[in-house]
């Protein structure tokens, strides 16, 4: 059985975003606050800069749309 569609937070960026899910990190706190209310999706990568992020943001957004349709 599939439940209701939940809102999604898409955290995208560099190592700051990647490390946000460490103990006590802001991503972990966000996931705890919105547990069972929203999906928290993490895409953080060490060494990324704005240029690399822009190149990949289109691909990520397209994948997110495909995921939300199913």
C-alpha cells in the first residue's frame, strides 16, 4: 500500500551539505524535525564548486521529477 505523497527537501551542494547528516548536523536535525512528514534527499559532494553543481543540477532535477511521478 502506498501512502500519501509527502513534500521533499532536496539538499544539494558541496561538503557542507554532505556533512550535514553527521551527528547533530543541520541536515540530521531537519530530518528529525520532519520525520514522517517529508522526505529529505541528500546530494552533497566533497570538492564540488558552483560550476560543477550547475552542470549536474539539471540531471538531478529530471531524476527527481521521474521519482515523484511513480
